[in-house]
């Protein structure tokens, strides 16, 4: 697994911040990923929410990570190409800690 920057400043919503965007989704994070480890830093002042944009989560579907929490997500039948996050209640610190291509 490739290590990544999980210390991204994620502003409070309602707007979303890109934390992983593959080349075929218009970003610079390489190919789509088979698996990602998403984290909210233990010293983050606030929780964060995340959702997959490609492949798209159903409308309105998202998940939340509290400071110190992590979620390992995988693309069962397709690669993950785009993940976004936003702070809940204020700016948060988090991102993608590990990537498996």
C-alpha cells in the first residue's frame, strides 16, 4: 500500500473537498484505487463527513468519522476514482492515509 497525506485541512461544509481524484476522474492521484484507508486525524478539532463521487454513492448518502477514527473502503467490482470530505461543525483534519492500486 502506498502511504499518503492524511493531514489535509478540510473546511466545514456545505462544500466538499477532494481528497482523492484519479486521473480518469480529472485529478492527479494516479489510477483508480482498489482500496483506501480514510482517516480523521486524532488531533482534528472536528469530525468530518465523506462520500464517494466515483463510483457515485446514492444521493444524500455519506458517512462520518470522528477524530481518531478510520474507515477502510474498497471498490468491490470497480475502482474508486473520486472521494470528497467536509468538516462537520468546523474545519477538520484528515484525508486518505493508505492507497492500494
